[in-house]
C-alpha cells in the first residue's frame, strides 16, 4: 500500500466494505476528523460508514467514547490504552463491525521526550478484540495528521481483508 494515493486506499476500503457488508466507524483525536472526511468524500460511503467522533479533549473521550478518566490519568491521551478504549467506545456506540481510533501528537508543539511530536497510536476494534499500532512520524503537523489517517485506513483495509479470509471474524 506504500506509495498508493490515500484517495485510492479509501476507494478500496469502500469497495471492500460494500462488497462484504462491513460497516465502519471512527474515533479521532489528532486527525481531527480527517479519516471520516476522507471516507465521506466518496459518494456511496453511507452504505458502510456509520459515523465518527472527534474527541480532541480528554473530557470528550470520556463522555462520548467511554474512555475511563483513570486510564487517561495513568497513561495519557496519547497511549495504546486510550487508543484501544476509543476504538472500543466507537464500536459499541455505533454498532459498526469495525471502528478505528487515532490519537497522537501532531505537532508542532505538545511533544515530550516520552511522547515526541509525531507519536501516534492507531487502533481497530471488532467484536473479537482490538489491535493497536504505534507510529512515530517525522513530518510537520499536516504530514503527521495525513500519515496517521493513512495508517488508519490501511489498518481498516487489513481488517476487512482478514474478515473475508476468516468468514467474518477478525
């Protein structure tokens, strides 16, 4: 998928989801709704996209997605644990088959030695569980947000393909 334009990845995601009857939801922080925008830029996305939450503030993560306050306090908003909870919350609240979550430090500020600018966690939740991946991008704010959105779409594509191979689970 490297080098493939992001718009083509989203087209493939839509085609695969519609063909397989798989629905998708999003929970976004650092990408600010970019994944949902990319999905809904295509006509026909209503056939598989259930909706999305932009939960930029911690309070929104808690209120809208059910992320536990103690989890945020212990690990911070930019963590694998919070990405998992965001994805799970979007899955349960929308009834989608797959929910992707993105949280990170887009930059240019806000980073620390432990959580540098460019750090991003992308998670996908299904009824069977949650997979989370960690990335550290090296671009500016716009590039980091786009790279995170690309990673989210790629992980969704992988999960849709895995569901097809396993007959609906993955």
